[in-house]
């Protein structure tokens, strides 16, 4: 890479101005043009997959030398299946209804004024992320669909992969006649670029979305001078009610924890009713142990399943992102809900129960972004929700909550039509 001669703040401001200019054009673009760009980007990614895989192999090689953990390496790794998923994600986004121009509400005032609330883009979105190269495609695709310009800043460990994917996205933009500055990527690994996005680019960025580990997200939330959409941690729970079917309990817990341990929707804590512990835990915990999951349990759990190691208070509030699960026996559904309120991160929680009234109570009273009944927490994903893809899971209560897809990347304005009315 050529030696950089322009200062990073200058580069970032230039990118910001280019994005702001592109956002104006993108907001006025037709749905068909944006969809064409997505489909052409998907085609380019399909055709250039070997180039992307080679770039990713070099990133992985360097990451292993630097001693990155297994969870981060898993997030970084691309293979044919994950590239196919990115391609299908872009195509699925293209097939979604246009999130722009929707009339969200309309009414007529007694004086004859006709008022509409209409969906519009947010503007320019800054996305700061770690490890996962697929975020480059998913985030850009969702921003493009929703008429937002985007500035992407991926982690240094995935720079080659991100740049290779970005070239495919640029192919799609150019082929469809959309200004390339609609999707920009920060090419420097210097952390000063992140500092600029958080502190000095308020006139360019309308919102910042972080996606990564606790350290990154916490920094963004604390330092950003623009609104932030995201979540700090994914401390997700599965609760086995006394009425739970044993077979469903086993499969849901195993999948929630072990399908992919490094994703934010992976279950970190298992709760089980005291009255059902002897019936449910041996089979569930044996399945986890057979899958090489470390089990940390309270005293009751260790009596039922002696090979579990002792859990500490810290375990209840830990996001492992690894093959480790903490297990606690609770007295009843009230105690389970209390535990989730005390230790959870408002991300994703599941109840396994045959008793539908108990399930409905859990779904009503647990105030997390996603609550499920008899289904794996790993469904906490925009693609699984039919959104094509997601930029992340939002756990806040302002603007977006849950999977952040194209529709969640819009705001609204009021359009008022009159016939000469003046205010008395």
C-alpha cells in the first residue's frame, strides 16, 4: 500500500463530504436502480469469490500469527458457504419491498390540511466493526437498499477481505450508475480514523453503528457525538419451564449454545425450574458435554450433573462467546424473569414450555429486544427474520430495536398539503 501523505482527519472529512453528497443523490434514486446495484454486486461477488477467499486466507494467516482466539478466527473466516450466504443476502435485500416513500400514517385536520408521515433515509451511516468480513456486504447492501450512504471501517485483522468485498460492491454501483461514494471503506488501520468518525464528523454522519466486541461497542457508545445504534453484549438466556418437553429442551439448548458460539445470539446462561431439574438437566447437559461444551453450574446443578464445575457470580453476567455455558436452577418463572432482569443484556431470551400461558407470560414480561418460545436463540438474526440481512441487533429503546435491517435504517418526515390555509 502506498505511503499515506494526507492526514487522516483530512481524509476522513473528504470521505464524509463525499458521502453527504452521495446521500442526496441516493435518496432521490429509483428503487429499480438501487436493486440493480445490489444484484450486480452479488454477481460480482460470485464471480470474484476466489479473489475474496485468497484475501481472507492472508488475513487468517496473519490473525493466527497474532494469536487471535478461536471465536475471533471463526468470525473472520470465509469459505464458499459464507460467500454464498453474502451473495444470497444481497439478492434477498434486493427483493425486499422498498423501505422508502412508505406512507406510515396519514390524516386530515378539520381545517382541511392533509398530513402524511413518509419514510425517508437516515442520511449517512458510519459502521465500525471487527472481524466479520460479511458485515461489509450486509451493511452496504442494507444501506444501499434504504437510500443511505455509508462509510465502513472494518477491523485491521480483516482489511484484505473487506477491501476485496468492497471492490465487488463498487462494481455493482458503477454498473448501475450509482455514485461510488455511496459506499466507501476506510483503508487505513490507524485508530485515529475511528476517533474522527466518533468525534469530528458530526456534520457528515447521522448515526454510527458499532458491531464487535464489548471494548469496541463501549468505546463507541461513550465517545460518539452522533446517535449510536447497537448493543453492548449478548448475554442470552434459555429458560426451561417445568412443563418443557424434554426433546425440545435438548435440541433448543444445544443449538442455542453450540451452533455458533461466537455470535451475539448464542445462549450464555441456562435456567431451569427446580421441579424439572432432575427430569431435564441430565439429558440436556449430557448433550452439551458431548459437544465439548464446558458446563458451569450452581450447587443444585452439580448434584444433578456432577461433572459440572462450580459457577461464580461473575458467570451469570459473562458473555463467553465460547463453548461455555452457565446453568442455574430457579424456583419458578418469577425467579427466572428476575434473573434475566438482573443479569441479562436485553438481547435475546427463550422459554421452552408446553404450558402456553406460562410462555405468554414470559414473552410479555421479559423486556428484551427478542423473546422466543420453543425456538433457538440463534434465530436472533435479520436474515432469519426475513430482512435479507442485518447490520446488528439493537438493544436500546430509541429508534431501532432487535435486528437492524433496511426498514430500521429509515426515519420519516411530515408532508403537509393545503389549499391556502393560514394559522389564525
